[in-house]
């Protein structure tokens, strides 16, 4: 039977060790799937490699990969007893500590090996694993980078570095999100900046940083980061939505509409359409006079206010109404709502008085609002006669307005159409002044019917 040189050397080494101690040397384990496949075998340099030492080193590694740390430690220790200069065995003992999750002990022993041989790659890789296990990922990544500078062909080392970098990135992101949720915006922003430093082409990171900056009320920085996110990933609809929201925060409604339209093209749907419509509405509102924007807060509105509300919110309906000869109004030209007064008067929704005065500063009562709303309903009814018949046929009982009253038909129509509800007890309260909020609600209901 042929006996291999390695087996013979191993037998000689075992006999020498057995002769020097009473402990029984266990036979090497049968080859199985390695317990620690990522560990890098500490090869012996030619200057130190004797048959006996190599055999003990191989034996220790076999026990280590079989999970028998005690026998592995004994074999590596025997090699060091043979030759204290044999640092690969010291690296083997460091890997035993690493397998035992003694990360600090392993790192210290790997350091001792590296003092003897500064560029010894198995010790450098093992120390990097120990540092990563101890939570010192940054140091581990720096060490693995040094290994690749020594030998760039080590694909497994490059994979480890990529894994560590990914895990570190995830840890940073987790910390950033937790800080943002807790309202620690400066801390969160700093964490996102670190993450971006490692992944400068990640649109997601820029978008999340922009969201944090927005919460911290740093709108300019947030907008710059959101735009960067949209540039890096043109398919990210959420980044475009964030750009739109930030532009709205700055009052740039036209820019916001453009951003929302781009987002809608990527992810169409009801929500996207509503976002565009709302931004357009705010854009239109921003161009309106201050007096118009103040209507909603008014305790009581005037005829000019009501004309402006109807003229703005129902412009399409008014534009389609038949216009006769221009009306003469002696007191509307200098009023801020003159253009809308002309529109509602021309459509027959609100008319001037017999003396040709529109009286734009006169307060509006609920009966006045009902008459204007009923005329709007008539315009809508011309397009939807089936609805109009029901509105005109309504004959509700109104506690404070008899059916013979001149204003009853208009009130009955708006009550029947659900445009103006009755008060408690079935009263309409025709003489009560109308607030801005009430007028807006009524016009909004008319707007829904006019669609």
C-alpha cells in the first residue's frame, strides 16, 4: 500500500507529540461539509513549512472545520510547541477564538500574527471578521480594502467587503429613520449624508433626506435634494410628488403642477389626478386678489364677494350662458370684483337693481343667496333637464316662509336640490346674513352639480 508523504509526516508528527505528553491524540475527523467555510486557511510560508508543522496545521484546521474546537486548539498548540516562530498556527488559534465568538480575543491574536508578518492575508481577513463580529464594521472594511490592495483577485474578500458595506448602509439608514421618526432631524440628516457618501448615486437616499429637511423646515435644502433624487431616478414618482409639495410650500404653484403632471405620467390614477387638480386650484387662487382669498374668513359677505365666488368657481357654466346686451351698472367698475360682477350679471345669476346699481358692498342675506343659487340651478338644468324637473317640483314645508312668498320658489328649489339646508325646526332664516364659509359651501355644492 502506498503511503502519502503528508500522511507519513502527519503520523511522525503525531508520534512526536504523543511521546511528549500523556494525552491521547484523536484521529483526524472524516471530511464533511466545513463548519466555517468563510474562514481563510492560514497557509505556511515556505521558509517555515516543514512536513510535521504542515501536517499539524492541516490537522488543526480539519478539527476546526468539524466544529471540534478543543482538538483544533491542541493541534495548533502542538505546532507552536514544535516551533514558536510558526505564526500560521497562531493564526489558526485566532480562528478558533473567532469560531468561539471571542471577537476581541481573536482580534488580539491576529494582531500578534501581523506583528510577525504584516502582510499575512489570512490573518488580515480573519481580523476583519473579528472586527465585524465586534461591531467595528468601519475598521473591518478598511482592513479588507487593504487586503484587496495586496491581492485584487480575491473575489471572496471583495464579496465580504460588499456585504459589510451593505450592512453598514442598512444600519445607517435604520438609525436615520429612527432619528427622523423621533424628531431628531439634524441627527437624521447627518446619517443620510453619511449614507449618501457611500452611495452617491442613490435617488432613494436623496429623497428620504429631502423629506427630513422638509420636516426641519429647511425648504431650500429639501428642494435641492428632492430634485437630485428625481434626476438620479427619473422613474421615481414619489420624488416628483415631493418636489411638487416643496414647490407648493414655497408658493410656486405652477412649478408644483408641472411636477405633479410628471408624477401622474409615471403613476396615473385618481389620487394623482386629484393632486394635479388641487395644485391647479391653488395656483388659480394665488393669482386672485387678496379680497377674494379673505372671503372664507368673513363673518358676512357682500354682493361683490358672492359675485366673485360664483364667477371664479363656476366660470365655465357662466361662459356658456346666453348673454344679451351689456348691462349698465353705475357702481361696479371700480370694485375689485368688477370682472366677475359683469359675468354673473350677464348670465342672469345676479342682476343690478332698477336704478342700475349693483350695490357690491351690500351684505348678502340667505334669501339673496337662494335666489342666486336657484338661477345657477336653472343654468345647470338646461343641460340636465331630468334633474331640473325634480328641483322645480320640490314643495318643501318651510316654517318661516309661506308658499305664497315671492322668494318661496327659489328657496324651495335650492332646498329640494340639497344646496341650502333648512335650520332646526324647518326654518330657512331668509333674513340672516351669510358668512363666507356658508357661501363657499353652497357654491361648492353647485360646482359638483355643474360637473
